[in-house]
């Protein structure tokens, strides 16, 4: 149990809202493939489910969204029981599983009992047709097919009553192409990349946000100046005070002014919260992108606590700003050049240098379930995993508060 790690990757619908999450498991830090076709595969799948349902809790990992989980033959055949969570578990049938009459009968029973069935890394072949009659979702690895092959595959799948999921999308161009082809769901890292259009002018609200962010980042800013900047923005002031007075901070007395908030919590903490609230105003981006930013921010902040608690806010800012290019649809270098950030922070964001850069790299590695790269300052991987899951919980709570 100590050597099992769980990652999650979002699956988006056509509106780029989160539809579900795939839970990704590795049975050890060195094994960098999610599942292999041997006895370890069953063990790894079991560990995903046990960890998700007991040690971590499925609601903490995926909220109310479906959880996509790879299941191996002993689960599908009924040798190993599956938790009675038909409303939330999507069973993924691996592409290399042997299709037998017994397997088909078992999958039919699971489908009839209420589980959604997804076919993972699907490649069209005659023996897979009976599975297509049962399946709800077909996942297609776009990196394994040319554009022509994808078009042909979708024609072959058209007679079947299945939803199509494009996985391993890395760019917005790939997303738009798959959207045009008629895919229903999308999975990959494309959301964290900027969708840069050279002739597009930045919307006014993004320009205003960058301007205010620049003023907030001034390392020489005084309490009175910061107070004035925040107080001039009535919406920001209101949301900040509401959040600070929530149960998240559990303060002994109510904070009734920005000045009071800065004195109580410190200039850097208020600046970090103001940064998060400003970025949350970008309303033409998928909410999950802000979720990724806030998880990275909290995760990096808590890693920074292990280095020096006095600079944890810089770690927070690095995590938060690590997707600012995707939020603004601009080149990271151009955005950073407009912000008066320290050299250390700029190098962390542009080149992932130093301990702050290492924290950002660790966050990205965890998102991608790249366990070989999940390292930070000698911390054991189980501690890092717990920090990451705590960051998910914190982010859910924080963004829920910001939405009201």
C-alpha cells in the first residue's frame, strides 16, 4: 500500500466542462506504465480502488464526477469483486484483454447492473465488435492514428450507439480537429497550453487583470499601497473579506477591513489570495483550468513549507502563475515581462529553475502520473501524494467559496 500512487486526469465534454476523471495507478515509483499484462496489473487495479475508496475517498478525488478505472480480467470475470458504485465508476476494458464468450457475458452483466463500460485505446477489429454492442464509451488514442485513419475509424464506429472519447490531446489544434470529427469527450494536457491567435486582441477584462496583477506583484509594495489597490476594487474587496471570514481560516474575530486583513494574515498571504481571486474572474475559460492553477498553487505552497515557511507565498504564486499563459492565451515570456516578479520567480516560471521550479515540475509530474519525476527535496512519495490530495480538497473549497 505504501508504494502505490494514484493520479487523476480530467475528461472534458464538448463545453470543456469536466465530465469525469480517469484514475491512474502505478504499483511502484519506477514502473511508468499504468498497467501491464501480468499479475501486477490486477494488483495495481485493486490498489487504485482500495486507495480511492478507503485511504483517500472517492469524493475527495473526483467529487460527484464519474471515475474511469482500468479493470483487468479477474475483475471483469467476477473473481475479484467490484464496489457497488455503479453511479460513479466507469469500467475501462483494456485494449489487450482476451475477448472470450465468458468475458463478453461478464461485461454484459456489469453493464446490465448499471456500470458504464468504456473500451480503452480502441482499435477496430472483428473480434471486438461484440464489445461495441455493449460499450457506452470508446476511447481512441489520437497519437496512434493519422488524420485519415481517425476519419475511417469514426466511420466504422458510426453504426454503434457509443460516445467517442479522444485521449492524449496535447494541443488546442488537436482538440479542434477532434471536435470537428464529432468526438464527445476529450482527455489530455491541451487545456494547460495557451491557445494563441496572433491577430486576436486580449479581452478587456484580461488586460485589466494583468494590470492589477502587475501592481500587486511589486516586491516593494507597502501595506497602505496594497490596501488601496484592493480597496479600489469593490468586488475584489468583498470576495476577499468574505473568504477570510469563512470557516477556511477559522479566525477568532471577524476581519472587517482590508487593512485589518493584511495585519492579521500578512501582506504576502493577502497578495496570494488576491492573485487567485483576480484569475478567477477570467470567465471565458473552462473552470477546470483555474482548478489546475489553484491545486498547483496550494501544492507548491505546501512543498515550500518544507524549505522555508517564510517564502511559501512565492511557491504559491509560482504554482498559480504556471498556467497563466493558458488563462490569458498569450506567450508566458510576454506575460512575465509585464509583471515585476523576482528573478527567482521568473526563472522558476520560464525555465523551472531552482527549488520553486522543482516544485512546479513536481506538480506537473503528479498531474501526468509521471512518478519518476515526482520528487522534491528528499520528501518521500507518500508524503508528496498526501500533499497533492490535500491541495485538491483545499482547491475545491476555495473555488466553491469564490463562486458565491
